[in-house]
C-alpha cells in the first residue's frame, strides 16, 4: 500500500516536472523571440560589409595624409 502511494507520488512529481519544464521552455522561447537576433547569413554579410568599409576608410586616410603632405610642401615652397 505504501509502495503504491510512493509510486503514485513519484509519477505525479514527474508529470509536474514535465509541466514546469514545458513552461520554462515556452517562457524562454518568448524571451528569445523578443531579442533582436539576426541569422548567421545576415551576420556574415554585415561582417563582410564592415571589412570592406574598414579597407576603404584606410585607403581614404592614406589619401588624406598624402594630400596634407603635398599641401604642406606647397606651402613651404611658397614661403621660400
């Protein structure tokens, strides 16, 4: 008799555990749906765009530096 009650209690606990587990899973899904997530493909695309933008910025910075040097040389020659 006590074994039957214990068995029934264990069965109920397992069922309650499954319900709690499902509730937690559902709550986690709802929370994740609210996050601003992107797909791996979109992430990779943005990484590539950022890489190209950085390369372009580096080229422009080099060009500005060369132009500044040329301007400084021209100003120095005009002063002489």
